[in-house]
């Protein structure tokens, strides 16, 4: 696992862009033309990733599942048997809490899952394993947070998965023997197509419940053409997801 993450961080932005800039500096005297190309690609890549308008355009290609209508929340129990909310890592050793905590991305998912659970009465499964082998599992952290922060109890915890594919496979091992085959799947809109595909492959009927859409006009100044630091992180998430979708289509058939 550490090697896989090392390779991913090196080959995807910002790692690959930093590598291009380093090569540009290294070759600035011996290969000036190649150095110029590397600099243009590295600097240009960072600039494009920093533009909110690029985030908006890129997300529109990934966010293919529409949001649930508000009037559908209360009737979800007619179409599903449980809600599954996917983990997204952890914040290590937050001094304010004295323990690891779910990420901000994870809390966004939990909040939406909690609202859906309160509206529909459906039970929740949290899915997410150990991060580099360090307990507690993401599933437990999410379950504790849903209980303490949102007032919603979690019926099942799937604490073995490390990838979206494993989220689906190990959730199936928990839920299918319980007769739960129809699930409301909660994750971010840009992650939803790969998550839906994985859960369908695991034998579920899926009601997508995407949230956190990025492919919308958020009224940025100058139409989103001014660089913004947050956009670099968002662009990185979208690129990682695009690569993940291609990889899943190749390796999980």
C-alpha cells in the first residue's frame, strides 16, 4: 500500500508538476529547450489547476449522477433497505479532540447521510478501513461522529476496505447476508460514478445520493478565471478520480 500511494503521488499532480519544474531547473543549461518545455508544462499545469472555472468544467464530466430531490428523501425506504456512506481518510491526532477525526470531506458525507437517515428512517452502514494500519477504522470514526455530532446511530460498520472497490466488496459481505440488497449510496458527486459501478458489481441495486457538487457556477469573481489555492486541491481530487475510473474499467471487469 505505501508503494502504491508513493507512485500515485508522484505520477499525479501536484507531484508530476513539481517533477517537471525540477527537471526544468536541472536541464536549464544542458538542455535549454527541453527545460523550457518542462517549465511550461509544470507552471501551466499549476496555473490551470488553480482556476475555479477549470474545476467547474472538469467536474461536469465526472458528476454524471443527478442529486436526489428534497421531496424524495422521505420516500427512500420504498426504494432501498439501507444507507451506505463511504469514508475518505482521517485527520491524524487533532490536538483539539485528542484523537484522529474524519476529514472535512468525510464530515460532509456524514452530514448528508444523517439527514437522509432522519428523513427516511433507513439504517446506516459506514464503510472505511484502517489508514496505514492505524486504528480505529474509518468506519468506527464515522459511526462515532454520526452518533455524537449528528444524533444518528449506525447499525453496521465495514472496517476492512482501503479502496472504493473494497468498500463495495466488503459491504456486500456485511449487508447481503442480512437481506440488504438495495442501498442508498452517499459519496461526493465526482466520486459517485465509480462508487455506483463498484457497488453494482458487488451485487447491489444502487440509489445514488451524490453531494458536494463542484460542477456548478459558484459566482466566483471574474467568472472563475482568477487563481485560487483551493482549486488546486479540488483539481487534484478530480484528476485522481478520472484516473481511478479508467483504472477500474481496466482492472475490475
